C-alpha cells in the first residue's frame, strides 16, 4: 500500500511538472547546462577567494576586539595609578553613545602587503616608568589572552619603546602603524610572515597563508596617549576554516551534485528518451509495423517538431503504401481484361485460323487491335500519372491564366459544344506552371464534352489570395452514387468509348504539386468542378 501511495504521489508530481513545464528550445537547455558546468570552476574560485577574505576580515575583527579590550584595561590601570580621592558627590552618568559595527580595513584584493615586521632596534631612550608599571600589571591579562587567541601582544610606551617580550627595551617607533597609534589612530596592516611553514599539502592555493595581520592601537588616559598596543596574528588558515565549516561546504557540494543530477534527468527525459522512443518507432516503421511513439512529458520545441514530422512521415508512408497497393490492384485489373481478350483471340486464330471465315478473322484481329490500343492508352496515361505524382512544383512558378483559358476554349469549342469564359477585369498571375494548368483545363473541358454537354461555363473569381476557376456544364451530370469515386484511379463510365479513368487523378496530382485543389461541387444540373489555385502577391 505504501509503495502504491508513493507511486501515485510521484505520478501526480510528474503530471503537475508536465503541466507547468515550459516548451524550451533544445539549444536553450544545452546552453544553460554548458554555462552552468563552465561556471562551476569560477564559482568555486570566487567562493574560495570570498571565503578567504572573510577569514582575514574576521581575524582583523578579533584583533581589533582584543586590542580594544586590552587598551581599555591598560587605560583603567593607568587611571588607577594616578587616582585622586573620590569626590563626595555621585558620579554623573556617562553621556549616551551610539553603537555601530566597525568597518574592517583590510582586503586581500586591494590592501597592500608590507614586508615582514622588522625587529626592534636598540635605542638610548629609557622606557617610561609609568608605562612599565602598567605593562607589569597587565602581564597576566596579556598572558591569558595570548593563550586563548594565540596572538602576539606587545606594549609600547609613548616613545615607541617595547615594554614586554624578548624585544623589551628596544624601539619600534619607526613602524608606520606604531606612529599612527602613538598619534591616536588605530590601524591594521598586512605584512608578510617570514616564519610561516606549510601545514597542508594545498596551502599554496591560499593567499592568506603567508601573511600576518598587525593591529596597532593607542592607550589613552584622559585624552592623552601614554602608549600603544601591537597585536598581531596570522589569519585563520583557509583549509582549517574549510574544515570548521565542513557542514556548510558539504551541503553546497550536495546541492551542486543534486543540481547536476536534476539537469541530467531533464536532459534525459526531454531529449534522450524521446529520441530513443522515436528511433524504436522508426525501426518498427521500417519493418512495416506502425507504432505511434509516446510523446514526452517534458516538451522541447525541436523534439516536439520532430515528433510531428515523424507522424506526418508515417502517415504519408501509410497513404503511399495504400495507394501503391490499390494502384497495383487496379492496374492488374485494367490490364487483365484486354490481355485476356488478346490471348483468347490469339488462341482461336492459332487453333481455327485456317478454317475461320475471313469476316470472323477480321473481327478477331480488330478486337485485338482495339485491346492493344487500350493497353497503349493505359500505359501512356499511367506514365503521365507517374510524372504528375512525383512532380514538385517550382516555388516561383507564375502564369498569366487568361491566355491559357482563352487558348483552351478556342481549341475545344466546336459545333454542338460551346465554351463561355467569364474572367475578371484584373486577372492576377497564378502560382502554377502554364503547362500543368493547361493540362488540367483541357482534361475538365474534354470530360464535359465527352459526357454529352453542349455548353461549358468557365468563371474565375478571386477570394483571399486564391483564384477559384469554376467549370459548370449542362450535361447529364454525375450520378449521386458515383460522386465519391470520380477521383479514384481507373474509375470511368466511358470505358467502352476508350476512357481510362485516370484523367481526373492526373489533374488533381498536377494541382497538388503547386498546392492547389480540385473539387467536385454539388449542382442541380450537369457537373460542377472548381479549381483552387494561389495567386501571386
């Protein structure tokens, strides 16, 4: 039950996605996929650079916080050493202050990286006694802070003399950051770290691995700078930071992997599977079995067009197969009757020719000649039909139809058969070859004359980029039972008069080659055919 429920849920999800899935072009999907894959290294590099810069700035923020706290502690110690008796009145409350985040100063992309910090130089200046006392009292705080933060903490007096550490009694007054701090301005600089050693195989990828941050901060008592603090530390290693944030990074990697899987699934369902299905249907069609390929649920413009073209091709092949089957059956039937007559006459002449009366012999020979002529007409008309079926009309074909109509009317008009033309004042060119148009017009006019009509009206009307050429005669017309068969191959009611039943089929094929139509319209008297041919713009 649970499996069925999950299957129904997945099916519903697929149906919902298919309803809202936009029909994209194949090149759009491929372009987006390739752009995404191509951008992955760039995204990775940007991520590492941004992340590394964030680590440096976080280290700076930590140094600033340490320096501020230690400088404030040193200032408190300095005030305590110079404290006077407390006044009897209450201490007024401090003025309200606005707190805001301090903007970081360093940036790996733009901040200069200075050479390694030079060693303190010997000096004749004696350390300030008050500053020495403050440093002595602050040493426990310095030691505790250093153990926790792994930072180097140096305290200097107001002349830049180092008061603690191995360089105690020497001067760092020449350093630009110390000069800025003694002038009352806190500053952070980046310097090369000459004593760094690689701890990770890929540490060379990190720009921050070989630098050290130095933050110099003034110690002020009652607005007077009495010394400075120099706090320095290497920024957190990139790979150490990556390890610490391994959960977030792993989540990002999984998200990218899932995106690639999703894109692969989309490409598979929208492109690969439909093409495979179409390939199987093509093989089945080649074996003579018609299989309709299942349309993909995720539509792509090119795949959609490919399926439509395949269905059109399969339908065309099916029609052509049925046409060839019916054509072969009709040809065999049409050829069988005259051939049987000729064969029978030949047998009679062979068996009884010597004893046959001259009149009978002449009658059999005349029948054989008539059957031979019928076969000759059939072959000739079949060749015309074959040429009409394979004809591909020229796209730029242009014909002035008025002279062609006049020529056909003059050629076929005779005593007892009149052709009247009704042409518009301005007759545009038709998009059909002159020879094909003349053949179709001649066929229709000749059919009307052979049907016993005494009058044929040919009218031309223009309708929305097409010309309607109507043929209406006053003959006996076409019986209702035969109206659906007049365009069938070999259908004729004048077989005894030599009709082959191919004229209308040839005419329709000629018009099809130029995207025209031949229709039989209902009429109260006689037969009414209409040619629909495009007009040149």
